[in-house]
C-alpha cells in the first residue's frame, strides 16, 4: 500500500496557458511595488532638495538657537530681579512677665544693572549672528542646488551616451549580420566574421558598462534628494547650457556679494561686538536693592524701609581671559573673510577661463570634426554595401565616428558642469543682471 503526503498545488488544475496568464498578471501588479522610477526635471530636483536634503535641513536647524539668543538679548535688562523674603521669630525676656515673642518679617527686591553698554553689545552680537546664520543657510542652499544640478547633468549625460552607443551598436550589428551572410556564401573569410562578432560584443559590453554607471549616478542623485531606496530617478532636460547673459566682470561683482562672504562679514561684526562686550565686563555691575519690614513688639511695631547699593571692586580679576578669546575670534574672522574673498575671485577667474576654452572646443567639434566624420560614415556604409571596402575599413570609420561623438558629448558635459561650478563660485542667480 502506498501513501502520498504531498499536497496538490492549486495551480495544477490550470492549463499551462492559463497559468502563464495568471503569472503575468501577478508580476504586472507587483512590479510597481518592487521598483518605481520617477522622471524629474531640474526644477523638480531642486524643489525636492529644498524640502528634504539633510545638509540644508541641518543648516536650517541652527535658526531657532540664533533667534532665541536674540530674544534674550533684546530683553529690557539682562539680569533678572531678585526677590527676598525673610521671617524671624524674636523672643524678648521680661523681668516680671513671661517671655515675649515678637514675629518680624522683611521683604526686599534687588536689580543688577550693567553700566558699560554691555546690553547694546550683546544685542548687536546676537543680531549679527542671526544674520550670519541666515546667509549661511542661503549659501548652503545654493551649494546643494549646484550639487544637485551636477548629479543631474551626469545622469543626463549618461543617458545621452547610452543612446549614442546603442545607435552605434545597431550599425555594428547590421555590419556583422551582413558579414555573416557573406561568410556563409563564401564571399568573406571566417576571420572577417570573427572580427565582426568580436566588435559587436565589445559594443554590447560598452552599453552594459554605461548602464551600470547610470544606475550608480541615479542612486547618487536619489541620495541628495532623499528619495526612497527603491526609487531611482530618471531625468529629463537639455544637456547643452543656456546662453550666458553675463561677463567676467558681472561674475566678479556678483562674487563680491556672495552669501558666504556676507555671512563672514556678519560673523566679523558679531566678533567685534563680543570684544566690546568683554571689554565692558571689566567695569562692575551695580546692584540696587529696596526692602521693607516690620520689627519690634506687637504694641510698638517699627516699620523699616531700606535702600542698598552694592558694587564689586575690580581689583584682582579684569576679564583678561574673555578679552583675549574675543580678540582671537575677531582676528580669525577677519583672516577667514579676507582669504575667502581672495579665493572666491581666483576661483571665478580660473573657471571662467576653462568655460571659454570649453565653449571654443565644443564649437570646433560640432562644426568641423563631427560633420566630416558623419559624412565618412555615410560614404563608408554605401561603399561597404556595394563591396568597394572591407569590414576593417568600415569598422575603422565607425570607431572614428564613435570617438568623435564621445569627444563631443564629453566636452558638452564638461561645459555644462563648468558652468554650474562657475555660477556657484560667483553666487550667480538666474534672475541677476
């Protein structure tokens, strides 16, 4: 007797065609959940970065601290008033009577005043710190946008490169098929057939390599935009940069007003105000107190009102440490502002030189080199079909055309990336004139 413990699959009752249809429907419904793609324009990418980029969000998180410091500095007085309450129980011995108990109490309020202008210096330092924080956020936003555009352009360039390589692959495959037919007919040697096959495989390998690079570039863009891990964005746009409505002088003028320089200037002003504040701490604060109380026996209560003034004597500690630290901070802020201003101008000049050279190179490749190569490709294809040239000559022309297209695409990409870096270095905005 044979026993079977195997459960019958619910799919076994379906015909093979039905099972295939159900499986296709299942994967059609499941595939959007496994991998989703988003097509982004550059403006969409900027908008997502403004909302979700961690570097920008971390910079924006510094605003509440600076605003809180400013609110404290704008208070009428920096020191809070002090209220004191005292209650005493006084026992007075009597000669011919029991000990007399007299409850006494006192109430006082004291306020410390700064007399050397520390309040104004503190307020000025807080205002300059808040302004520097906001300018730093603006600079961070521009740098994040430049990085997003950089990654965006790289993805766009790889997409264009893949399209070019696929077009070349189709040409090589057509040539390989033609050679295969000739080899079968005995018109070409097996060497030509093997050469065509190897060239086609190399072209396919290049396309696959570029697709791997495209996945990596899309993943890096998704990190900047904080997209879900399963969402790799596709981009849509024009690789060639728009016309430049500025000159080198315009960029240098814009660089002088770049947010990072304004932030450093505010930090220098804040450091100067803190130095004045520390110098003011050498002068003692005056504490004024006012108090009232009741003393004496119950049948002869005495009301006491007093005014007190206290002033520490600045004999030993003169706040030399605080003044020294503030002086160092001011000197470092001045050095950083001067060095950054010089570096920004030098970077703008160098990038402008590279940008103009790339413009000339792209124009030369587009107007002189590539048209000649495309004409050679057209003529060589015709000659190969009629048998005037062999496979080696055709592959050589195809390789030259492909190299020319790669050179032009690389130059266009570098031109766009250089423009992004140039405008980021100068702090140029699209609406600036």
